[in-house]
C-alpha cells in the first residue's frame, strides 16, 4: 500500500542517530534524504518529512511533548491522512500516553520505536520505519488512537511500558498487550484498544506536577520540601505501597498540600496494582481519601502524572478531575 499523504515527523530517537568510527551513536545526523533512501518507492508516494527536533527523549518535558502533539495535530488539519513520529524510546511510554489523551482524530498516529541506529549490528531501524509507514497508511489503524510500532507489532498507548532497554523485545511484558502486527507487508489488527476520554489538542498541561515514589522508610524530607514550596506546585502524584498507603510521617505534608488546594493523586507502586480502601490505619489510602486525596485507580504512577497534568491544564477540579482520572 502506498503511503498516500503521510507526514514523517522527526523528533529524535535512535532512527535519526549516526555512528562514529567506534560504532557508537553520537549525533542525530541521519538526513531526510537518507531516511527516504530506506523506504521503498510505493511507501514514498505522498510522503512529506517534517524535521522538528532531534533530541533524546530523556530531554523531553511534558510541555515539549504537548508542543509535539500540537504539531502532529496540525499535520492532520493540513490534510495528512496519517502521521509517523520518530522519537526515542526512553520516555516513549509517557510521550505516547500524553498524545493519546489529546488525539481526537481518526487518522493513524504511529510512533516508530527503533532500538538500534542504522549500521549497528542487528539494527531494526529500516524495518521499524517501513512498518510504521505501512501502519500509518492503512485503513486498519484508523480510529485506534496513537500506536507504537515496535518489534513487528503495534501497541496501544494505554498500557505501554518499556520492560527492558536491552534487546529488541522492549515492550514484551505482563501488562503489555499488542493489538496487531505487520506481517508480509500487511497490517493485521486483532482487537481495538480501550481509549480514555480525549481532550482538545490545544490543552496545555500543567507544568509543575511532581511524582514521588514510596520506599521503605524514605521520602519524608522530599515531602517536606514539596509542602514548603506548595505555591509553586500544580499537582502531586504519590506512588504508594500496595493499595496506595504511605508512611505516617508523610501525612502532615499531604494535608498541607490539600489545604493549599493542590490536587494530590494516590496510585499503587505495584506494576499491575490499583488503589484500595480496605485498610484504615494512619497513612492508608482510606485515610488519605478522607482528607481529600484523589483516587488514581489502576493508573500507573507515570500515567497518573501525565493525566493529572492534562486534567489540570484543562481546568478540571474536584469531582470533575476525579471522574477524568477514573474514566467515569
């Protein structure tokens, strides 16, 4: 299938990296013309390249990612029938999830998740690029929201997690579930992903939303610092023990933040966990919820932070913000 009016947006990542004499990826030096040379003629038809930025994804912020989504949305407004994004994989799960919250278009948005630059032994760069273009130009991917193309499969944004940075099967793990694959030049979709409510792509996420992880006997000084600087804090996500429990020493600082009308969302630090209210000891989520903390449900801490920033940016507060977090 021809690309047929697809935009290829360069936002960094291994696929744009060049190698030095020692075969280390040292600079984002792959040009647009070089990328085109990797693509078979049928997939080049109607393809336009947008050279936006060339940064490691570890340099991205929520605000920069929001700017990227605005750029991607503009491609659809200009008439593109699909978009492929080249971006690094370090924070791709967060980048893709934020895009999912703001992507209200049926046209495919595909993030190409290559692990090794071209020229590196075992590189998947060319295969991933061409598979992503096939997906972006397919009718099968319409209406599915942002997807990540990796290791010959398509993953939805909702549960995406990079389980390992070694090897090519980065997204294979207990909470990841591919919804389709690219096989023999065809896009095959097995199931449609569940999507959360999308907000307007012009929504600007709140800037100063922090995340703190619970760990054995740790974090009280960090919580004290956050409470002391509450005036410069937009929101806070707490990754709690088990069902959302925290150290009792954190409670006074959480109370201070809530009294200052700072949204505090509690999640579980368990990879496949969720917040529960069956315990009532000091520091339990039951007590935190009584104080006014918001329920993060089964959101991972990373996704809860992104969703909280978007919700605050959209002007949601109180019950409306809670409903948004829980997809109610």
